[in-house]
């Protein structure tokens, strides 16, 4: 296929949904990765740079929401550790360790939203991190109101709030909060001048059209960073049993890579970051994702272990990239 014809459309801002569908149906995984890398070279001052970030699961489990993929939901019986908000000193210690590898560090808490008491503790921890590290700080605190967002703006942090999937598919993923509540939080944050990271999970039983719609929604919201995850089904979650019963089919590594490439094609001027599930799904093919992404989450995830950071750095350097 004539990949460069689509390249011209992307850089002129004229890529359409029909074009993206044509790419999906007619292009193979290497066509899409080549196109994504060409786009990255056009938009990035340093296309070889892979920005590294990490997270801390600062409050784990007991989440009242029923997201089908989440091991922290009270609706699921999993073997994860549950605990209240970690002390400031513990978060700071881990952040200082990750600072050796990463430029960005995110505090993540379980739950629909964060209560005032814990929010103030998180704010205090952010101030300590800013004082004692050079890390750029992010937070993932669920659905937030304007007052809390305004306070986070004063701290110059980036907020994270994943859409997870398309608007049409969302009700099959979660019923205890709405897609619109997520959209509203992101819009409030953007109105206040906050940087926003948002994305989703590939492999929740959605179609490739759902993935395209989610990415187009993120483009319309003008998010700054796009966090792409690949489902790692955890025993005890609803999605695990839906896969086991054959009601949801796991996506292939090739499909995952094509979906990641679409992220850069649809949001060419945004930071595309690959996060959870890459080791589970891509294994030795993780290196190919570097052609389409700008950043990589390293270290452990919320309730699953990540890959050795040294192995990730070696992979990045072996591919001719830098971090």
C-alpha cells in the first residue's frame, strides 16, 4: 500500500476516519509501524527519545466501581494486597529510587474519587516530591471536581484519567460511573490549564472501530499525553472469566501493535505512552512498539509486576533509541 499517501494526510491534518479504517484493513502491522515512525520523526524534535515514567499504587483495593478488568474492585475476588494511603515517606523513598531511571512519577489511588482527607495528604506528598526530587509529578485520583483540580493546577502536576474504551463500548466495561463523568473531569482540567494524560485498554472485547473512536475522542479533548494499555487479564476479575468462557477473544500481538500505531497516526502531535500489559501480550515484540511511541511506563504496575527496568533500557538502546 502507499503508506506515504496517508503520511501526507496526517501532517496536513486531513486524515479521516475512513482513511484510518482503510489503513487498518489494507495495511499490515509493519505498514502501520512505519507510518507511525515517519509521523513521529516529523513531529518530534528528538524522535529517538523514549521518555520513561513510573507509578506508585498509593492506595490499593476496596474500590466500589465495577470495571470488568480491575483487580481492585470489590466486585472481584482477587489475591491483591489492599491498604490505605501509603505514608508520605514511603512514596518519597520509592520516587527517589525511580528518579534514577524516570523523568515522570505518578501517584495513583484506587476508588471512584479521592476523599478530602486523603486528597490533602496527597497534596502534601506532592509538595515533598517537588522539593526533594526533580521528577515531573502526575496524579491519578479518579473523578475530580473543579476545586480539587484548581489546587492541583497550583502544584503544576499532570492529571491522569483514562477513558478506557469508546463511548459506545463503555457500558460493557463499567456501570457504576459514566463515560461522561470522565469526559467532564478532563474538560474541567483542560479549562483550568492542567496537563492531562488519558487513554485506554486494548482487549476489553471492543472492536477496532471502538479503538479508533476512543483515540478520536482523545484527540477532540486535546489531551497532552495518551496512555495505552493492553489487557492483562487477572484471575478473579469479570474479564478473566469472559475470556475463559470465550465471550471475549484476546487480541493478538499483531493487533495490539497495529492499535498502538493508530495512536500516533490519529494523535500525531501528542505524546503516546505504552503502559500496562506490554510484557504479557507483546513479549519479545515489545521492541517494535518503540517505533510508534514517545514514552514507556517502567517498573511495576498497579497490581501486576513489570519488567526489569534494566531489560527495558537495554531494549531501548539495542533498538537505537535513547532514554
